[in-house]
C-alpha cells in the first residue's frame, strides 16, 4: 500500500486563514430538508471509523 499525500487548496491554507474566510462569507439560507441532511453528514463524520484493508468499519 503506497502512502500518497493528497493536496487540495483547502488543506494547504493555514487554519486561521480558513476561519477568517469562512467568517467573511455571507449566510446561506437552507431549507429544513437540507439542514437535516447536513446534520446527518456531520454526525456520521464524528463516528469512530476503522480502515481495514479495502473496507471501512463504522463503530455503531
């Protein structure tokens, strides 16, 4: 398995600059369905994840 570093513009920005950029954005208004979807995505990303060979195991 090769360890390759994935670089994107967001990862290259310093964290402090990224926070300033996000705070400067205008608010985006979303509907109730979009809010529920974003909450679900956020909660799923906080679950413990284990990478095993070619599979991802989520700790539920």
